[in-house]
C-alpha cells in the first residue's frame, strides 16, 4: 500500500515536535549524532526555541507520523558549500520508502530562495548505511577523512550541487 509522505519546515512554535523526533533519533541512533539523549532531554522550551535561530529544521511525515528529520544551516562552508546539513535521521519503521529522499527533495525545491545550492555534510566514516544513502542522493566525498571528536572517530565531508531538471 502506498504511503503519503509530506515535508514541512518547522518554526520556533513547533519546538515540542522537534524535541520529540530529535530525542527519538538520539535513542535509536546515538552513534550517529554529536549530541546525547541525556544532554538534550534536559533542554527546556527556551533552549529548544533557540535552536531555530541557528538552523532550519525540516520534518518528513509518513501518513501523518513524523518519521524523518534534518537541519540546514546557511554558511560559507568547506568545499564551497552554501549550507550544511545535519541531524539527518529516519525512523527505522519507515526506512526504505523514501523518507530521506523526501527531505532532500524539500531542500532542493527551496534551494534558490534559501541559498542551499551546494550542500555539504559530515558523516562518521564507519556509518556505511548513511554514506551509501548520501551517495544515492548524489553526494560525493570531498577531501580526506578527518578526526571528528575526542573519541577518536573519523568523519568524511560530502558535498553535492542541487540537481538540475
């Protein structure tokens, strides 16, 4: 049975919706993010609202259930990126049906007005599922892998230009 997948940009008044899906992501895939459930579950409403001053948050819903998320930060980044994408996650119950692709379609469709024409992201070098997903969306490696944090983990930069019709 086909699913209805929709994407929306969240705003500060949607802080609880962002909190709920972000905490689900941190519970499901703590290895994939820089933050921790313990730290972010302690954020109060004001702290969650502050997040919207730095980034644009996009949520993908499947049949009305929030199933995927990402943020986009405008910046002049490495390898010519005009934006940085982070916090990408899809609910395991909805993987393989186009949730992540729908999020990238959303940012591609808004790339001209938002300045998201060359997209960059970082991915842990051992997260092969995510790397393969990003490759399928047109991302390529940029530069050498780099030490990402004090745990000794390495990450890759990946970039892509918005596909043209």
